[in-house]
C-alpha cells in the first residue's frame, strides 16, 4: 500500500499530535493509504530528516507544513515522494514577523505577533544560516517538489504567513511545477482545526480536505 506521512501544527513548541485526526482519517478511508500522523521534537531542538521510497506522500499543517516542505525539498538525489500537501506553513523563517506583510484583521486572526516571533525563535535555536533550505523551504530548489498537481499549498487571508506562502506557490508555478494553490478569504490560521461542526468554516474545511485527498490519490 502507499504511505502518507502527516506532520501536525505546533508553532514548533506545542504538543499537538492528533489535532489533524479528521484529515488523517479522511485520507486513510478515501485513498487506501497507510496514514501515519507523526510527532516530532519541538524547538529549540533540531529535527532529523528521514528516507522514503516512491510510494510515499506527505502533508503538514502550520509548523508541520514547514517540516513536510523541508523534507521534500532536501531529499537526496534519486529519493522522491509522490505528493505533498501543506496548510498555512511558515516557508521563510529568515524574516522576523515584524518585517512580514501584515494581514487584515478579522474574527479568525491574525495571531499575536509576539507569540509568533517567540515560536520562530524557538524553532531557529542556534541556527545561523536562516536561508538554509532545511530551515526555510522558500529557498529549496523548485524542481524538488512534485509536479502536475501533486503539490498543494493552502494559505488563508487573516494570517501572517499568507503572503510568503502565496509567493512560494507562485515561484513553484513559474518553475513549471503545476501547484494546486488554494487561498481562503476571511479565515485565519488553523481554521480547519478549531472550527465547530455545522459552521461555514467546517464546510470550507471539508472542501479543502477533499482537495487534499485528490492531490494524494
């Protein structure tokens, strides 16, 4: 069977394993893949890379999206994954939040800038080369990422990470990767994880999760 790895969001510091259980369950049921919801060491400790074969796909939410993109963008020659789907990931950790493009305010966010900068610094630890592609996926070679609709990037309007995620998607598209780019207006970071059932946000969550499944199949 194919294998799919998911990395949860955490701000690189919070123990949030299991927060993507709905997305992982949907992926397992509708794709037939073995879905592993992965935990990882939180900042300021460093994370180790792994090895994968040609039937593996990966996903990540928030901080987990950074790890998923960095993993795919730094695989050794000849080692590939077949798909990557990420929701609202930090892709350029070299830029302090005070210098990022400010998002519009709304009921869904944005999150407090001081909290976000604390998380960024916890992730960076003692790294000095902040544009290292293992740290900031924005600096990975575009050709490393799956093409023909097998890379999905979702960003949201009320989020400090929106502008850099969209710019990253544009860069991959300019390199011919054929990225599935989803932009959700009027919602904030983690809307799919924290929404209540029966709401408009839950309907959006279900729609974008279906897009995720299509990317992985």
